[in-house]
C-alpha cells in the first residue's frame, strides 16, 4: 500500500517552489501564486511551444508536453499559455497525423524524441495526442460542443491504429502505450485501446517505478472505464516506494521529486 503521507513529506523536504506548489494543488486544489506559473510560462517561445533546454530557442514537442503536464498539476490545462501551446502543437502536426521534433534538435534529442526516428515519431504522436485530449476533456467534459482540435486528434488516432501489431503491441517505447490508450479510447477506438491496456498489464511487473507512476497518472487523467490496470499499478507503486517516501526516477535523482509527485497524482 502506498504511504501517501511519506510521499508528501518527501516532496516538501526536497521539492523546489514549483514542485511544492504542484503538491499543494494535487492535494487540496490550492491555486499557486502567480510567480510559480510565471517560472514555467516565462520560457515559452513566442510560437507557443517550449524549448528542450532553458537556453534553447527551438520549441520541442516533448518539452511542450512535459510543461503541459506541469501546468496540469498547477490548475489544469487551461489558460492563455496552454491555449498557445495547443495551437502550436496543432500547427506542427504533420499531414499524416504524426508529430516529430524539429531537425535542429537532433544533436540534443533523447532517443524518444529523435527527429525522423520511427519509434520517436510514434511516441511523440501518442504524447501530443494525449495532452490535447486532456485539454479537450477539461474544456468540454460532456462533449457538449464540437472539439476545436477534433480533426487533429482524429488524424493522430487513425495513424496510430495503423501502427499497431495484431497482438496489440506497438513498435515504440513503453510510454507510448498508456498515452495512446487514452487518445484511442477518446477517439472511440475502444477495442484497440483495451488491447493496449492488456499488453501494459502483462508488462507491469517489469516496469520501473517511474513508468508505473506515469502510467497510473495517465490512466487517472483520462477515464478509460474499468480501472483494473490502475488498481494493479497502485499496488505495484506500494511495493516500490522507498523508505524515505519517494520513488526512483529513470533519469537520475534530480527527477525523483517529479516522479514522486506523479505517483501522488496517480494515488490521490
């Protein structure tokens, strides 16, 4: 069982002001001070995306989705900065429905965001589609109005379905699975989404704590119906929580607080 109090204590002790503000919103919906949001939005490029590094000028699909996740923990995917980011993501979607990073980022891109790489293209398409989906659901939770980015999401989902193997697996990184499961479910590819969730369930025991936390948080954010996979993920998080209350990040100790916040979001 996850020790939420210990996880909260870890973030309070080790988090920076933005991370502690994220904790306050996740726990009690406390609206963050304006300067906290400004620390994130100040790095947004005029085009609407965020650069891959603090001193960069070329917007990145991966970095923009990471910032949307941060903003979601600070009040939801709404507001002028989010609207600019969504418009930028929609504007850089390729004609076939995919997303790729700008070629100028090749020298610094991690494997999952390498420009032109097929696996990276599938991952970036899933994560961009996921966060646009989350924004649409927050703005129109009951689908009472036509979705502004409906055509964008339809193209992304249709392309992704075409990449799935007969057994429900996908030729890309594991994280593409849970992001795409949300995208496909909301685009009414229910069978394909369910098959992907079964694959994720089969792989759960071999996942890192960071992957489990990220998957569970995504499952919470988009209602996929039966929550068997979410329950199994929470059980796994309870088994991998450290004695200090945190969880190990796949990217080193500097990101342990971020993944601990993700776990709290998944289990709150």
